[in-house]
């Protein structure tokens, strides 16, 4: 691809659920033109702010190490699961700032809509052990969506430029999407509370470990003190026993030979 293709093709696309990357697409023919730009790193730097922001459709200029102005576009949506939990889905596109905005929005919206449909279908057809394999199929589907939208743009550039395509995101759709802001904010707050709760549990575990280490040290010192006392008592007992034996021998010999220095025994031949 030539440098002019930067204006017609996306460079990188990522789909995340609750800030966890599930699927990525990268145009390997464009990346070398951008000094092998690390798009995954750029997205990881911006994803936290994107998911915590109030805007559900927006863009962020990127300060990339190249001579080209790049922009990160995103769309977010909250969906409910069958178990009552909710997931925040975020689709991110990196492209040249001159790329047609309608094309970018079409790619974002189509990937979001098709992923939600695909996910619902997987849940309905859930068989347990093959779910992960089925979910992995969407990567190929996402690549096909991107290629189709880009080819459609090549064939209908005039329609795109005038905003007349059937799949164009109009202001009413943007308004409806941004009505979900409170839901997204609440989901992010729930995630933050879960992280804080997890942090509290970790801190509690650390405190308990510290207390256990302190108790272990105290027990070790007391054990050493008891061991020392037992050794001293044993030594005293042995000395007293030896002293008792010596005294008994002295009394026996003294009764036969006279006290106090066994005089009768020493003077007899």
C-alpha cells in the first residue's frame, strides 16, 4: 500500500469488554509506513480514560512518533447478561485524521451491532465446552466487516462525502446513544467499587499475614525461653542428684569409718 491508502483504510481496530481486549485487527501493510507504530500500546494508554468518560462516541488525537496525524475513534455500549451482570463493550479504531468520518463511524457501529448480535446468538446456542471456540470466530467476522466497509467506501466515495449512505450514523442516533451515559458511569463505578473491595481484602490479608508473622516471632521467642528454663531445671536436677549420691556415699562410709574424715579407717592397717 502507498501513503495515500492511509486516508482510505483503518490502521488498527480493537474490541474490548470491561477493558479486556478480545479481538484486534491490524493493517500490516500500513504499519511499516508509520515506523512500525505500536497501536496496542497507544490504545492501552487511552482506554482507561475512554471507558471512564461520559462520551459514548468520540475521538482522541494521538501523538504518535511519525509524520502522520493519527486519531483514535471509539464507541461504547453497555449490555446486560443473562445472569444479571452488565458488560461495557468498547470498539476503538486508529486511523489517519483525514480518513472519512462516516466510514469510521460505520465501521465502529457495524462492529458493535454485529458483536452484540453474535454474542446473543452464542448465548442462545450455548453448549458449554465449545463457547470459547465460537466466540473466537468473531475475529474473522470483524475483519470481514472492516474490508467490506472499506470496499464499499471505495465504490461509493461520493455518497460517503455527502453523508448519504444507508448506514451513516445521524445526529438522532448519536443522541440516543449518549442517553446511556449514566448507565456507563454506573457500570464503571461498580467496577471501581469491586476493585476497591478487592484492594480492601488484599490489605486485610496483608494485615493478617503481618499479625501472623508477629505472633510467630513471639511464639519462637517464648519457645526459646521455655527451652532455656527447661535446660536450667534439668541441669539443677542433675547437680542435685549427683550431690545427693555423693552425700549418701559419704554417710555410708562415714558410718563405718567415722566422721568427719573417716579417721578410724585411715588408722587401721
